[in-house]
C-alpha cells in the first residue's frame, strides 16, 4: 500500500511514517490488490489534540476514519482499528451485494460562485459511482456521513440518500 502522509502544523518524522506503515499493514489481509492501493493520511495538531484522518479509496467503496487524541500514536491505533472494524462489520454486506465494476464517473456539480459572497469554506470534487440504494446506504455508513450522493444503477441519474432524525433513510432523486 502506498501511504501519502501530510502533516498540518506538524512535521511527519520517520518514526511516525514507520508506525503508520506498520499499523496500516494490518489491513493487507482484508484488501484485494493491497499493493496497488493508495492511502491518504492527514495529521493535524490543534492545541494539545493530535487528529489523524485516514482515507483509503478502493474500487468498490471508500474506507475513512478519523480520531483525535493527546497522544498521536494512540490516535493512529484507534483510527486503524476503526477502519478494520468497518471492513469486518460490512464485509458480509459488501460480499452479499453484487457490486458491479462500472465505469467511474466524476461529476463536478459546483458552479463558479464568488466565495466571499456565499461564504463557501470548503470545496470537494467527488466521484459518483453507479450503485443501488442499499449499496449507497452502506457507503454512507462506512464514511460516517449523514448523506451520500451516488448514481442510481437503474435510472443512471444522480441520487442522494440521507439519514433522517428518526434513524430511517430518505432518498432524493433528480428528474
């Protein structure tokens, strides 16, 4: 696995790099084609807290976890455990679904707006993949988000699934 490490207000030392490589190598047994996977790790420091964010995009889904602790190495341990738990928890769900390898489609739906006027503080480009509503819910839960944008496999239209306050799910479809 190729690991890209970026430090925000912290210098990433060789010992941090080695520790991350050692811990993330635990995931090798779960991930097909482990050597061709790229993990992105962001380490941030705010006051006395060390925050570690790990994102691992795979062909069929994205693994993502973050953790804040006073001890950086403890945060790394917890974040790797979270990712491993995500894999184990959803392994049967992911295997039971017939996830097809379709062409990956990137939709850039954000128009050029004046950021000062609208107060946009973050901008992301996302990859929208064809999948069923059930697969989108799994992805949303894996990422720990309250909504997920995907391309509906049957209608091929951008669709949004979201978690409601009553712990049920809602779907917003486009025309």
